[in-house]
C-alpha cells in the first residue's frame, strides 16, 4: 500500500490524499460502508459502485469467522471473490465485537475466550490467530487485535487495557511479518491507538504505535460513550503525534457532524453503521438536516427525497412514498433509505475533499455541521 499526501488545508488540519492498493485507489477523506458479514445490508454491489460510489468497504473478522467460516472463504479464494467486490476491502480485527460480548468472554494475556452468539460454541482469539484469520479473509487492510475500552472506563482500567493492547500489537505485528498473503496481492497491517479519554494515555499509545513504522494507523476506542468534545480532543492529541505521511483511520465514527469535525482534525478514513442502521429505522440524513420518515408530516410531501444529488433513489422516489413504505413495513423502505444515507455520507466526504483542494473547507465545514445536525 502507498499513501500519497496531496494537500493540507490552510486553516485546519484537514488534508487530501490517495491510498493506492492492488485493488484500486482510494481518494481521501473517505467514508467506508460497513459490510459486516460480507454484505452491506440491503445494498447490491451495483448500487455500491454506481449510486453510492463506494471506493472501499469493510468486513468484520469476528462475524466472518463465525459465518460463513474460514473454510468457505479459503475455498472461494478470499472475501473479494466470495462477495464479488473487486475494489479494496478493510477488515476490523473483531476486537470490538468480542469485547461487546461482556457476559460470555474472558480476557487473559494470551487472548480472549468467547462464546459464539450463533450457537454458543467457545473460541479463542489471540493477536496471532486474528492475523491468520485476516490472511484467509484476504482484506487489503487488516487491523491489529486490541481491547476496546468503554468511554466511561476509569483511568486504571484504561491504562491496563492500553498496555495489554500494546503487548498484543507487538505479537500481532510479528505474526504479520512472518506470514504472507494467500491470494497473490499484498496486505497492509494497521496498529490501533487506545487510551480512552485520558490525554497522557493517548499520547503514550500514539508514540508506541508510531514506533512500528506501519503503513497506516487506526484510532480506536472513541464514540463509545464519551462526550463528543472529548472525542475531538483525543483525536487532536493523537494526530499531533502520528506521522503526517500515513493515513489515519478513526474507527466507528459517526454522525455527519462527527465526520466533518474529525476531517478538520486530520483524519482520512471513517466507517460507521449509522447510515444503514438509522436508515433501516426511518432516519434519513440530508444536506439540509435529518428527516424521520415515520413522522406524519411527510405523508403528503410529494417532492423527491432529495434533489440534485445524482443518486437514483433520491430522484426516483418521493418523501410521501418512502414514508408509506416505512409505515407499511415494506422491505424496500430499508433499501432506499440505506442507499440514500450511504450516498450522502460518501458525497459529504467527496465534497470535503473538493473544498480542501479549493481552500474553502473551513467555512463550508462550519456551515455543513450546523445544517446536518438540524431536525427537519
């Protein structure tokens, strides 16, 4: 993987760049749709490419390990061939999913023993076998196994958790270096910065992961219950330390406003289930604000979902029709809303890139943050 830093904004830390992988080029800033179980929920590959214009999607190590399983993925020739996506893929290590199973997992120095949410079977994830699993999945960018602490964790727990994550990183990176890709193209390994909401821990963690001289870095453990301003503060602390010539990936974030504010703080890559999850529940994000399509006020609004976006569903369907589909529990409602929201998120990232390039990012960002937070 090669990262080319192209331009940095005059008034903020926002920047543009290009991530070059063997499955294609990713222009940053970028939002990455989440395809947890080898599928972005309710969205076809054609729509991902043509309407949403996705450059890269995510898979999840925990869920893919559970189903369809490594045997099927290896026989298929990796995730790209299994799901038919011929562009870049990133896999989360599964750390967040494992640690969310708080009632059925045990954390030890060796790794984490957990119980499957599907059939109750017990499994062990270690820093080493998580690398092995991601080799089989075959993503272009793979993550280190880490412990994701909640945003409300106390200092002592956050410190012990961070130190364990660092030890696991050293083991995982060694495994990455001593193994090779399975399918004839290269893979890139990202360490993850932890440290909860504590400035000194975030600084320690950023300095530690920086020492691995990786091709890119992730920032984890944010948007997990801490105040929004704390998230922004921690991102500023970390990005002041991470190398400027490597991509920075903020994991699991977030609202349109979160994305814009963190682009301004120097983040390049984002993912979040919010556009699809909220969309399936009737919440639509637009350039003018947030719409809840289950509200009665949209029942006789026959204007398009949103005009001038270039997204097929925005022009094809009216607000009244989409509300009808939600009220009738029609599956098409979830599909339309998911496509719209993902297209909006990716368009927002592209617009940010254009404004950074033209020198108008700061003013545009401040306006868009206010607009996208409004309830319509």
